C-alpha cells in the first residue's frame, strides 16, 4: 500500500487532483545540506487550501513551503526557494530569481526546493448534440483540454464539479432541467447557447425555481464572444475564443487560482513566519498570543519571554 508521504503516494494524490481539476503546486527538493530532514528528490504537494501531502522538511521548512506554494498557485509561475542560515546565504552567490529565506532553526542545514504550479487543463463539459456542440468539443480537444460531450437527458449534477467549465448547447431540448442541475453545483463557468430573448426567459425560470441572483449573474447567456451573425459552427469558435481569453486572465481552472491564506505571525524566537492558528505551537503571555514553529521555540520563550520581547522591540 502506498504511503501518502512517500514519492509515489504524493504523485498518486497529484493525479487525483489533476483529474478533479483542483489547482495545486508540486514541490521537489533539488539540493540539501545535512542535517536537513528533507532529502534530494523528496516531494510534496500543496493545495490551494494550504493542505500539504508529502514531506520536504521539518518545522522550519513547512511554513515556508506553504507560503511560497500558495504564491505559485496564485501566480501560475514556478520558483526556486533556497532556505538556509542567514550567514550562509549572505556568503553565497544567489542567481537572480531565486527566493531566499533565512532560517534560524536550532539545527543547521539548508534546502533548495523547486515549486511548480500544476497547469491543469480545463475540464470542459458540453451538454447537447448539435453540430455546434460537436465542433466545440473537437476544437477544445485540439488544445489538449479534457472534454466531455453529454446528451441533455444524461446530464446531472454528478456530471460536473465546481472546477468544471460547462457549456449548455441543448438549444431548447430540456435547457431548464440541465441548467437547474448545473446551477446547483456552481461550476467555474456556466454558459448557455441561446439568444438574448431566450436567455431572459431562462433566467426568469431559474429565479422562480430558487436559483440565487448571484448564480444568475455568473451565468453567461448567450455564451461566447460577440462576433455578429455567425453559423452554428462559427458560434463554437466564438465560445472557445472567449473561454481561452478567460483562462489566460485566470478566470478558469488551469490559470492562476484563488488560494486560501491563513493569518501569519513571526516566531519571536527564531523569526520564522508561521501560521497564526491551531496548527502552530502557541503561548499566551500577558494577554498576547504568540505563535512558534516548534515546541523548542515555544519552550525557550516560555522560560524567558522578556529576553525575546526585548529583541523584538529593538528590531
């Protein structure tokens, strides 16, 4: 059985996330200096919610990994992160573009971690069997998007998830039922092939059946860029062009993603940035809660808070 912390377990989880369309970053240790607990080739993934699967280093490395990985997911740009003792980093020639993070852990050691975004291709679900729907499916596959073509009577809320891109092209054949099912999931994009007049009728129907105003405002009716009078197949070009533009702007899965960040605090002992929540070791002193990267820093502070607060005040 594969462990979720070993290399194969990490890659298995990465495959699962890719298939679901959930954005994440993959981190790989490309160099280490003993006695760092991370090893060359160690891997971990970080989700947009800050969940870590795998292992690249101990208490000092993990908060840095999460912070930098969330930046990578959000920007869509990979980076090399170098963690080491302050004096060592100052003495080394650091190439441009490398992110350096001084650490003040009680143990020595250094790491270089390459963090790359998972550039998941969008999952496009086209509902309908019209020539336009078939053409859109064929063109999107040429872009290596993951595409499914589903008949309207076979579509259900289970056909999609919140990361899906959905284009409803049933064109009068059960539009209402398809849209009610799709709206209940709130996908990343929901577009409808319909005229403006038909769109207003659909919006009215959905509102009468409990679809929120927020969800209605997020729907694209009619879907696609306005290219004027077009044929059904040309309409597929207009829709795909609009989806490509939205993806490039980070509005669709596969581009920059929205991440979930927790409040952060500085460990007063080692000056590492840590999460200011229950995942960090905390200690309350004179009504103020302080957060620590590890039990050792918490113990040192607890034994003599004044010495560290004086250092903090002098910085």
